[in-house]
């Protein structure tokens, strides 16, 4: 049986030149196509991990490959000392498709969140209230691995060994508006929330909770910041998950699926919020360079095409139904199916890593999450045939684990 251990390739340790910060599975890949990855030993895997919700259009999507190679033959990088036409076009398209008026480009989700946190502090400072710097976050949230973002997430595991913890974050239970409102004080600057928690275990906020966040932010003059690094770029069947609630934030962190596998992030914001960041107050050497934004534009070409998000919604509903059926069929292995669209999770009774190992044996890749959850984050291009294939592998893996426990 395939085990979860940090000695992946043929049982040999990763070269000592690589820091031991990952606990890797015993498989490596040499190429991919669509929803599939092909390992160095010839095995084929259905990729429902998606590089942790990154490969939004699958592997080697022809349009993305063409955009990247074409741009690579022109110019890779110039820095933000100069105008970047590809960046300007991507910003205009994101602004046209969302609540935002401005975009700041960076390289990752953590950087996008950091930008929003700096924006919140400077927004209040520039408006005569420098004492307002604290940010309310929710238990189970994950916002990145920088010192500030691990403080925002407040996970004991993520904070271990990184004292002193960055000051300025107040955490409340996810979904509890009463406690959130009670946490607002004279130093509160903003609220930072994932509409669907990914790393925290695929926990979806209710429409009422999201609407309530907007109301609290308006009442107390706070910036509402959504972290849609994982749940954005079409994963729920709308471009961004908060759209289901019919409200909008003041700022939003975006990354992962925006590049379809190429590193890119952005902080989107209203004109009022974005005005806090002036020349010299924030920046990025690589952020929004020609290569990254050429690919980002190619991703939007596909995701914003007529009918694409309708397809995601339909396939996502089918996938959710299949997972709910599996949970009912194997209650000794899966406690419940969670999630929305193509951002799904199985809350396990057995150890989640045991189920993940069985899925790998069956040819399906997935991702662990907190609360003993197995995350399933397939590319948005999947068809019913891949849903059927994945459901069969999950069903067989659950049956095997149930038989072992009997």
C-alpha cells in the first residue's frame, strides 16, 4: 500500500539540497494533459488536487500554452518601472468583471492578502484614524504562510516556532455574526474572511453570513476583505464565490486559478480603498510581469467565455450529488460531503491521509485539509465522464477501507 512519507522517489530521500518542508507522496510526474497527470513510472492519474486548486484549466491547455510560448518569444520581464500592456489589459478585464476599480499584481495568494492588510491599515491612517489597525478573522481560516498571514489564520500548527506572533488580529468563530460584531472595537480596521474555507476543511459561508459581514463593515466603517485565493476564478460556478450572496467586498485577494499554473496573484479593490496605496507605499519586482499577465489573460479568455461557468455549475452539482451518495453509502469511512461547485471535501471518519493513499492507489489525486477532510479540486474543464471515473475510484477506496476496519 502506498504510504504517506517524506521519501518519495523510489523510496529515496529528496536531495539534501531541498529543505525538508514538505511531506511528499511517493510519486513524481513527467507530463500532463487535461485532467490527467502521467507519472515517471508510466501510471496515469486523474488530477482532482489541481496543484491545490491552481491548474484551473487542466494541464497543458492549448490556449494557455500558446499564450505563454508566444509571450516567451517576445519579452519575459521588464519590472513595474515601465508600462506593461498585458498587465494593463488584465487589470481592465478583472475590473470590468468584478466590483473592483483597481488591481495590484503580485506573485501569490499570501502576497495578495498582505497587500490587502497593508491597504486596510493605510486606509484608516490616511483618513485620520491611525489607531485602527486590527483585523477580525475567522477560526479555520488560512491566508498564507508569511508572518502576518499565519497570524491572521491563527492556526496553532502554522504558528508553532514563529513567536512572537504578529500583532493585530482578532479571531472569531466562522459563521457567527454575533461574536464578530462583538469583536469590533475602536482599533478595528477590517474584516478578512474566505467565503469558502479551503485549508480549513471546505467550510462554506452561508449567504446570510456574507451579507451580514457587509452590513457590519458598513455600520462600523470597516474594510471588508475577501480571500478568494482558492475559491475564486470560477471554482464555484461564478467568477467569485461571494457573488452568490449578491454583495461585494472593498478588497479581495486572488491567485491560484488566475494563472492556471503560472504564479500570479492580485489584490482587487474599490477606488476608495485602493487610493490608500500611493507610489512607493507598496510594490513587487516580479508582480504582473509580461509572462504572468499573458497567461492570466488567456485564463480569462476561457473562464469568461459564454457558457463556461454554466458548465462548471452543472458538473459541480453532479459531482456534489455523487459525493453525497458515497458518504451515505460508506458512513464508517466518510462522515459527510461538503463544498460547492468544484470545490468539494469529504469529512472522514478514518484518517484522511489513509483515504488519500487509497485514492492514489486507484489513480486519483486529492489534497488533505484540516478537520480530517479530503479536498477534491478538479480542473474546471472536467466532464461527466471524469466525475464518473472519480466517483468510482472514491467508492472503491471507501469500500476497501471499510473492509479493513470490519
